[in-house]
C-alpha cells in the first residue's frame, strides 16, 4: 500500500486520513500537511491513522510535533486509533503505548466519536 494523506472537512474539524507506512521517508509529507492545515487557519485537526500499518520513531516525532504545533495555536488534535485496524490491529496504537506517549493524545476509535464533542477520548 502506497503512502497517502487525504484531506476532508467534518463540521469544524479538518480530517487528515493517513494510510500506508509512516516512516522516515513519508513522515515529512504528513508534517507538511499538518503545517498547511494550521496555516490555513484550521486548528481543530483529526489525524485518522486507522490505515497506517507501520510507524517508526520519525512518524511518532511528527505526531508529537503536530500536537505541539496545534497546542501553540490553542487548537485541538485528535487521533483515530482503532483497536482493530490496518490489518491486525492498530500498529500506531501499539507503538505509542510502548513508547509511553499515547497518554499525550486524545485517542478515539472511529471518525464519528472523534468529530463529536459528546464523548470523551478512550482512556490511555
């Protein structure tokens, strides 16, 4: 599966759907897309990582940098990391948990809950 980032609007939320491998080669693309969204004034951002089947430290770095950028402009960042996704379970979810940084993010299991203000995030 080739790396791809799609961009859609869901109400007040800008949603970047990411698929493929988030690694040293592809993470600069996601970093730029996040920066572009913020530069366009979109400060409520959802990163849908359901279809990411591999994430290395550079990918994690982009997620942490995105969090820092969004927080600096008083925005909101949410991640979609389903328990099952990207074939055998959310690889990104496991990587963030193993590194102890999952608690830094608001994590949701699907698009509906991520763009709704009715439910809270999944517990870290």
